[in-house]
């Protein structure tokens, strides 16, 4: 605990030990009646000897979302419009400054918010339509 606090406050472990105590980790606080110290749990935790025998282990590893990376270079090399799906065409990148600027009212905004990407690779026609407000 002391090492964690020392890293958090960019200090030394010795200073944290002096401030919070050596054996028992306590935090000083002041009330109308004076100074009190609240000690955190310091009795340790028992090790369950049968924990491994009783464990339910998932055989299938968990994967969160799409594990494939989608770098800007890969999307440019694909020569595929991310909106209409046209392949082997000149790709232009539509870029926004901040994701929080998107309102999520249009389908292309919802797609960018869902993918958490500030860029979208579009063909020339889709890019012109997007800036004209016709892409939806």
C-alpha cells in the first residue's frame, strides 16, 4: 500500500511510512473533539486451500470486441470505401477533430462513434456527399 501511494504522490516510501504509519496503515482526520486515526484492514486474508479444486475455469478465452487492428495505413491499402464498399478506387480520409463533437444523429456519425475512430476511409463520391450533407 505504501509503495502504491508513493508512486501516486510522486514521493518516497519512507515519507509515506512516516505519514501513514509503519505497521498499521492509518489515515489521520480531524473532528470537533480532536484528531483521530482510522486504521484500514490489516489482518490479512486467508488462503483458501481448495480454491483451485473448486474453481470454474472458462475453457474458451474471452475476446472483447474486434481483435483485428484497423490502422489508418491498413485501411488506405485496402482501397475499399468504408461506407459503400466500392473496391479498387481512390480513397480519401474524412477526419474529425474530436469524437465528442459528433452528435450521433446521422448514420455515418453513429458508425464512427461505434468504432471509436476519428477517421473514415471513403471513396470520392461518398466523401463529397458527406460534406454536402447527403450521406445517410
